[in-house]
């Protein structure tokens, strides 16, 4: 009789293991599928972050190149500059040294020193001065109003 009890017990255990294996197989497959999806999403996040970083960098670079040419000494030397002409152009525009300085992105004292030949503008300011030469009085006043 004990043999029948142990045989029955062993058979019940075998059937129970078989049922558990069948039921856990679906869970195991779903778990593996979820892990694959998570890995794919992580890869997608990584590529999106890289493209986001690249896109954040490009507008600045494009804007910088669109507004002004790359700084070269040759371009700066091509702009002729004289203190007397600069002073005459400021008078033509009817601007104070301070207002002209705001247009050029420098202080009014720098404009005053350039006109008195106590200093000479750098290459960056020479390019800004060259752009200022094509500007009318109304355009200059409009640009100053836009800055304020």
C-alpha cells in the first residue's frame, strides 16, 4: 500500500509540474517580449536624444553664419575706415555716440574714441560699421527702437 501512495504522490507532483510549466510558459514568453520591447525603446530614446542634441546645435550655427560672414582678417582689411568719415556718417544719421554704439554693439565711449583717433575698431566692429554704411536714418532709428 505504501507503494501506491508514493506512486500516486509522484504522479500528482509530475502532473502539477507539467501544468505549472504550461502556465508559466506564457508568462515567460510575455516577459521576454517585454524585455525586447524595452531594449528597443531604449535604443530609440538614445537615437532621439542624439538627434535632439544635433538639432539643438545646428540652429545656432546656421544663425551665426547667416547673420555675419566668418571672421577673416582679409574681409576686415577690405573695409576702409577713417575717423573723419565715421564721424561724418554718424552726423548724417543724426545719432549720438551712445546710440551709434548700441547699433554697433559697443559703448558710446568706444565710438567717441574711434572718432578722436584714440582707438581703432577691431575686425568685428569694422564689419558692423560696413553694414551701417548702407543704412538710412529711418532704418537706424527703427533698429534702435527694436532694441529697446
